[in-house]
DNA sequence: GTCTATATCAAGATAGAC
DNA sequence: GTCTATCTTGATATAGAC
C-alpha cells in the first residue's frame, strides 16, 4: 500500500512485461534498462541481481492476485454466485489485457526446474488460486471435491491462456470462465 | 523410418531432453555437446545453428505424435471408445515418462512470441492434436461441438502437464484422461 | 540515482588440422 | 566426423565519477 510509486516498482513492471513476452533467460539487463530509460548498470542500484528481479516479479504478480482476485473468496457481502462471477471477471480483466499470458505459468515451464526459489513461489501462487476457488465451491461440494474442481479449473485456465497466447484468440479462453461459473 | 540411427537424431534426442528441463535459451551448445559426448564445435557439423536444432526438435516430437498417437483416430479396426482409450493411454505413456513436461507447450510460452517458425510449428502440433480428438468425437457430437470439446481437452491436458511438472504429482493429470474417455 | 567504463565470463559460430 | 583454436558478441555484474 505504498503511496509513493517507487522506481523499484517501475523496474518490476517493465521486467514483468519483458519476461512474459521474451521469456526470462532471453530478457537481458540491457532489455530491462532500455524499457526503463536507464543504462544497464543503473539497475543494480535497485536490485542486486537479475534473479532478484525475477523473484520479485513473481511475488509482485502473486501479491496482485491475492489482493485483487483471491480476496473475492473472502467477501462476506456477496453470494457464492456473485463471488464466482466477480472472481472470473477480475481474472478475465487481467489476462485479456496481459500480453504474453501468465508470468507465473510461463516461468513454471521455463525456469522452475532450474531455480528452486522461483518454483516455490510459483507453487504458492497456484495453490492460493486453488484455495480461493475451493472456498467458493465449498458450500455446494464436499471439501475434497471442491479442491479437485478448483485444481481442474486452474489447470484448464492455464491451458486456455497458453492457447490464447499462441493463437491470438480469446474465444475459448472466455468459455472456461463461463464453465467455472456454471459450477456454482 | 530410417534403419540406421543417425548421429543427427541422437543430438536431437539429447537436445529435446535439455530444452524441456532447462528451457530453450538456457540450454547452450556446450550443454548439448556435453550430453552427446562431443565438443561444442562438432555439433555444427550436423546442424547449422541452435535455432535449427530447436525447430528440428519441435518437428521431431510433432512427427512422433502424428505417427504414434494422432494416427489412432484413423484406425478402422477400432470402435470410437477403443480409439479414445488407446489415444489417452499412448498420451499418458508419453507424458508420464517425459521429464520436463511437453516440449511444444514449454516452448509455446518461452519462445513462440520471439520466433515465428517455432510458433507455426507449435500451432500446427496443437491443431493436429485437436483434429485427431475431434475426429474420434465426430460420431457422437456435431462437428463444431467436437472441435470445441477437443480444443478444451488439449488445453486441459497442457494445463495438467504444467501442474504435474510443477508439483511432481501425476494424480490430477490422470483424471484428465479419464474425463476425455468419458465423453466418448 | 544515473552515468561511464570496465571486468569477467559464456554464448553462438567458424576455420582448419587430424 | 571430431578435434583445437579462435572470433565476435553479448551476458551479468562491479567500481567509481558526477
């Protein structure tokens, strides 16, 4: 909840864009510096390494989802149906405007077997996503069933984002959201 | 159908393993050469560039799927139910023993927005997957519905592979196959 | 906080000996 | 077909001036 927009946050935002589109290893400190209107060396005043930028980028997105999307599951002023509709709407708003797909999903496949810290952060992000969905499903399904459905929806969403990114069409992605809603 | 195992194919097989686990950009010519018991420069006798190895790797896997898995949809000696069961069994046999997940799915997220030739090959692989599944579904569902279901299964499978790779558990992945079978 | 300059290393790729 | 040796480029990262 920082009031003042920090330079550190600006660097993270530009890095996230680049990591999603170019991939992590294929994004250089020069690419990041260029996007920020800085020179390569200046980035090291804000971050001590590229890996730190990578990990902070993952945490930044995870934090955004936790604050703005997963939190919907805890709203006491909404019915379950309203919760899932809002949840899906917010997820759509994010991914339909996120060039390059899902950072955490992308790096899950590219980096996670090489970098344990990245891997743990990515697992934590997906687990939180599952838990939030399961919470909304719990009044209608048993606990285990809720989690199984939630896991399936997360996987389906990631697969749909992959296809949307690859084919440049959001049509099938949007049907996933409708499907999730229909289960509540 | 080459009788003699070529050195070129050996290099491809080692490269595919490395690309899946380490990622494309993070795999160097030295990594590939080491895995083949060669020295870096020797690889260039077989391939003119790393990008050629990458593209040939994608085609190699695509060809394997077309020959051994997608072809099941054209079997005239099997019922639709037998086809889908065999299709899923062969898919499972592949991915349950494929450390690092699906090469084409991984590179879809890492490389495809940077390399058009890779992107086209990856799209072609997923389209062929969808077409094969849709062919098996066509006797039970309308053409459009068959393709919509097939696309959904492909996306769900890719998402499930992502989660299987990340969490190291095949439990949820296997349920996807059962689900596909239940639709025929 | 950003710059210039540089250190160090590893990348992709090529030439030519054996 | 594999090797040694080398070229060139670009990577991460650091030191110190402004």
